[in-house]
């Protein structure tokens, strides 16, 4: 305690210097005076009295110094001294400081930005109470190898909720988009269906009003709405009057009863909910077959808060115990006997969910980890540059070091001083870097957002990000500071005091570490260049891929009549009318409709039985399907290879017909002519549907994603597709930019029916958006590789320039003795070539060892692609050679007289 | 400064506390003279080492200081014992007594045998 108290007082002693100094002087002054008076009384002369008093005190200044040491903390004091001195040195060299701080800020900023993204996507806990207690339930088949699936039906949820005894609370939720507009262009809100206990179990509080509770979630309810805080701010300006007012969702209105706490975005990382409704309100949306009693509508997720003291083994055992009862009570009646038997063998399992659920995480965890590695390497290269600069500066500071050594500073003290300077630099870099990172990570989030998926991430810096940045700053300082600090304090006093570089016996040795630093930079940047090259080439391959349809100039319009109060009988006629009117618009070449649009991520597939000699079965017989109107293939410019397109004679009552793609023809019919043959779709659990006649064959085109290969597809006329018609997508091929006809199209739809909701996109953008991962990787790795290349250029240029300066006299002598400029040039360039060859060789080794990690993210190219490697090495060598050539040529052109007179 | 100085530092604190206990508030010069006199000039205090020792005791809260006037109207900094200082003095006296007793026991028999 006493020690601590003293320490704090001494810490305080670092401040208020002036008053303390004054008091110290006064105290010693009075001491001396009293002593002198005593001495005088004893008969000494005035001179003697003063001398004796001073001697007894042990010298006034040294006594004061001893006192001062006790007053403050000597270590702290030297640190402050070092910082002040360091800051002064950095101010004296504004050019060096600016370059170093900026380089560091870029490096540290990039690292912080990627890390903060990784943090918020992968590591951050959910914004709820005690997230570590939460688990998510999954269901799996009885065999150990089966993977758990996290989706459930409402009957299962009710069973789990009522039967479980391991959770202190359970909750369930499902997501759905709602249209806020009442007809016309759609404005979507992200809806969250929640069980009555949702907010209470999570421990989320209301920012205003109250949240949904168990009483709100009773069968037959009329529904209430809770807004997210950000939605309340954006749409109601945070007005208190929003409470009690009504919100329209898909043309149903609900009273707003409250607003959730500001930080709560929901449970899925990467999105945020706008409005939450209780489960019981689904009935209002579902109509005839409500999902609440539906036993094969898998729309919700279940979370539980584990009771304290329940081990994971107990949890697993209890869930296994209740599983048979839960599943026996909820068997789907429409499944066949084997299906039902298997269903009852299912087991409930659980997985920790403290960081939330996330599709975004699945999509971007790997790319983010790779980018983290990339920016890490960039920072290393930046460190190497600064270490090079420090080494060069060390040469110019030789005299300073020598003088300080000569007046008694220990080498440790000088090293400490130099490292403090490095820490100052890296701290400045880190502070600026944090600014860059804030801006960079926001930019990145925009970058990974698409038209359909607006990504939302909580990017506020938490302790983890700040700790990471601090750690990076320290590591950086050590990396670029230690070698130069040791080097530059190893001074030979005599030669340094003479102020001559030429007589420094170590001047060649001085250049050696710098050469290896630059070689290491070359090696690392080769790794980055190869990585960037691979991502770039994969991306280009995907963009220029033959996707089988023409994406340019196609306007897509998603329409929705189910929420518009339009009778289902009138749907087809309404769509046909819109179709007819749209095709008459100027600038419109053709119009068609389909259930799905290509590469939208939606799919419909079924097993198909073909009437061929040896028909496929099981997984191999899976066919991807779509329902389209006549003119679909013409609009997308998918060539019809045989047979005919659909036409108006294909009605609900006429012969059932289908058009298949080449892959279906090849796989299912083994290259026989499929025209006129029949396929039958496998319905629920093995039953076969009515035969469908194949009337045409079209060329293959991408169905779900650009990466897919050999998808067998079949198309049906919309008139014969069951369940189709409430929300078709219009595809409109235009002769002008799609945006030019947008308002005309919109007014045409409103002219037919103003309550139909519509949403626009273009096919080109949809295809683009499906490549967001690849684009992010290609762009960012390209950007960082470019940055690395620039850093290497600067590093090499600096190193060779420095070497030329060191050898100026030698080169002058050589020229004076008759060496041709060409041979001088060769002499210098030999160093460049050595650095390059060493760097590229090592870089190639590292690349070949590590690049396999990228394979799963590449498309149409092997990770060890030699062409990419060769190109990267060539680009790097060329750039590096130019950077080295400039100072080399300058050396060769120097006037020998000037070079010699330099001494 | 070697081991001797450490002992000196420790005993110096004890002597300072003891001096303030007997004489009441006193300035640095007075404390130094008093220690010299008590030791009958066997200990010649380097006055310069006294002040850091005073500061240390003050930082530890055993003594307190304030400015006052000396006998001949000179401004001087006076030190006085605090309650914690008095307790510390008792502890130190006890400790010192034990230490000397132990050392004495080591020394006595040797003197006899030789």
C-alpha cells in the first residue's frame, strides 16, 4: 500500500515541475544559510563558511539531482525525455517522417479494416444478454455422419418449447420480406417473425414503448409490430408519435407497439431486421394453408438459453431423450410410409450460437481470412521499406550517435532512444491508420452489398479491434526498428568523428542487411502478385464465360399480385395484358415472363424419369426447372436447337409439354433425339406425375450460378405449371438502355392495375451481383498487390541510390582510372540482379508452397498456374529493374572529379 | 554506493523518525545536526543524502512537511511525524532491537572461544 502510494506520488512528481523546483531551491537555500550562520558563529570566515556548507551538502547541483531522482520516476522521466527527443528528431526530418507515417498508416489501416470486418462477421458476440449461453437447435438423421439442419416447422417448435427441460428459455424466429408500399414500386422491409418469448429470452430491452411478449403471440391474434431502432430513426425520424400508429406490410396494417434497443439488429450477422411480428400473425399472410400447423414448412430457427450448470453432455442426452416424442407428435401426413418412419428417427442436436447465425459468414469467412493474410504481407513489405529508410538515416546520424557515445551514453540507452522513435512513428501510423480503417471498412461493406442483399455490419471498434491495432503497431515498430537500432549504434568513434563515410571500414557491411531486406520484399510481393493474378484471371474467366444467354439490355421486373388483393382467377389475364401493353412500348424488343430469372439464386428441381432405354435414377436424375412464357428464349437470346418454342396453343388443358436443354438431352436420352418423348416428374416420395412431352431443345445456359456445370434443365409453359402465377418476373429486352424505359414500364403496369407491387433490376446487374465474392477478392488483392509493387519499387530505388552514394568515391576512382560508364552501370546493376534473382527464387518457393490454399476460390484455373507465376515474376522483375536502373545510370554518369572531390 | 549505503539508508530513516519523535517538528538542517550530535560526530552526515530520504518518508506518508519560520525568522521547511510515522517508528525500533540481538548472539561466543 505504502509503496503504491509512493509510486503514485512519484508519478505525480512528473508534473508541476516549476513549483517543485522553486520549493527545492528554497529549501536548500535556507539549509545553506542556516549552516553558514552556524559556521560563522564558530568563527569561520564568510568564504570558509560557505565552502564548508556546500561540501557538507555534497555539491548543490548533485544534491538537487539526487533529490529529483527520488521525486519522479527516473525510468518514466527518461521515457518522456526519449519521446520528446524522438519527436524533435522526427520534426526535423519532415520528409522522412511523412513517408514513414503514411506508409505505416496504409499498412496498419488496411490490417485494421480487414480485421474489423473479420471481427464483426466472424468473432463478435450477438448484442444480447449472455450470448455464450445460447445454442441453436438442429435436426439430423440417426446415423452419426448426418449433418444437422437448423430449420424447423412450427409444430416441432411448439413441441420443443413445451417438452424441453434444459433451457431457461427458448425462442424461435423466421425471416420474411414485406412490401411497405401499397402498390406500385415495392419498398421492402426486412421482417422478423418472432415467438412470444423472443425478446425476453434474449434479454433485449425496448428503446420506446414495449416489446412483443407471450400475450401478443396467441392463436387468432390480429398482430402487433415492433420496429428496430434504426428503422424507427430512418422511417419515423425517431418520433414518439410512431408508437400507436399503424404500419402497412404487404397491404395488411399493424399497430406499432414499441422499438427495440439501439444495438439489436437481430440474430443474423450481416443483416438487420426492420420490423418484428409475432408468429400468430402469419395466419393473416398465409391464407388457406397457414404455416402454424403445416408439418413440412421449414421456416423457423430455434434457439435456447442453456440453464446454468447443464453440461454439454447433459444437454445432448436430454435433447436425444425428448426427440422421439417431439418427432412422433409432428409427423407430416402427406409423406409416404418410409419417409414418415425415417422422420420419427430424427434427433435434435444443438450448436453454440453466441456469435449469431450468418450466411454472410459462410460466404466471406474464407475470402476475409485470405485478405487478412494479404494485408499482413503488405504491412511486412511496408515495414521493410521503413527499416531501409531507417538504415539510410542511421548513416547520416552516425555523428550524432558517436557524439552521444563519447559524452557517455551507453549503447543500451541509445538503442532505447531509437526504439522509442520507432514506436512514435508506428503510433502515429496506427492513429492515422485507424482513420483510414474506419473509412475503408465502410467502403468494403458497400462493396460486398448487392442490389438484393444490403449488408449491414456493426463496425464500431470493440476492444478486440483496438487491441489488434495496438499489437500491430508494436510489432511493426519492433520489425522495422530493431535491426537499424542495433546497426546504427555500432559506431566506430574515431571514424565517425572524422565525419567521413569513405574511411568507415564497415561501409560495405552496412549495405548488406539492406540488400536482404529488399530481396525479402521482392519475394513477398511476388506472392501477392501471383495471388492477385490468380484471382484476377479467375474473375475474368467468370465474366467472359459463355453463360448461354445475353445479359445486356434486359430489364427485369418482379411483380407481386398476392398482396394486391387481386383474385387468383384474374392473375393470368392481368399478366397477359401487361405483357401485351409492354411489348408495344417504344424501345422494347420483346417481353416474356418466367417463374425464376437466371442466376438469381432461386431454384426448383425435381427427379425426372425419362422414357429412354436406361433411365437415370436418384441424384443423377435431378433436373432444374423453370416456367416461362412463349418468347422467353428469344428474349434471353438462348438459341432453340430443335423443335418448337411454346405458343398460345399450350394451355392448361392441352397436352403437357416441355422444352429441355442440351445437357438433359445428352444425360437422360444419351444423345438420341428427345423430341416427342415423355418425361415424368417424381412427386412427393416416389409418386410419378403425368407424362410431359418434349417439344423442343435449347442450348445450355447458366441456371443458378456461373460456377455451375452441366445442369440438366427443363422448361414448362406458365399455363401448365402448378402454383405459378402470383408473382412472375417480367424480362424485357430493350433496344436502348434498360433504365431509359423504366418509367414507361412502371406507368404501364400501374395503368393495368395500380395495386400490383413491382421491383426492378437488370439482368446484367444480377449476373454481376452473383460474382460479388470473386470481385471483392480480385479487386482488393489486385489493389494490395499494386501497393506492394509500389513499395518494392520505392524500396529498391532507395536501396540502390544509397549504395551508389556509399560507393561514390570508389566509382569515381574507377572512372578516373578509365572504366567506361557501361562497366560502372553493369557493376551497379549486378547488385540489382542479385537482389531480384534471390527475391524471385525465394518468392517462387513460398508461392508454390502456399498457393494451394486459394484453390477452392478459383475458377477454371489451377492454383499452381505457371502462366500466372511467370507473368507475375515478369512484371515484378521489369518494375524492379527500372527502379534499380535509374540510380545505376546516375552513378555511371557522374563526373569522376565531382565524385572524388566529395571527400 | 554499495551495501553500506543500503544499511545507511535504512538506519537513516530510523534516525530521522526518532529525531522528529523526540524533538517535534524540525527542518532538514536541524535534523542533520541533531543526528550528527547524537552520534557524537562519529557519523558525519552527507547532508545531500538526507533530503531524498526525507522525501521518501514523506511520499510513504510517515512524515509531513510545511513551510514555517525558524528561530531567526528564516523561512524553512519543517517536517513532523504523522500517526503512521509513529507506528512505523515503533515497528522499526522493535525490528532493530531484534536484529542487533541476533547479531550480538552470533558475535558473543566467537569472542569467547578465541
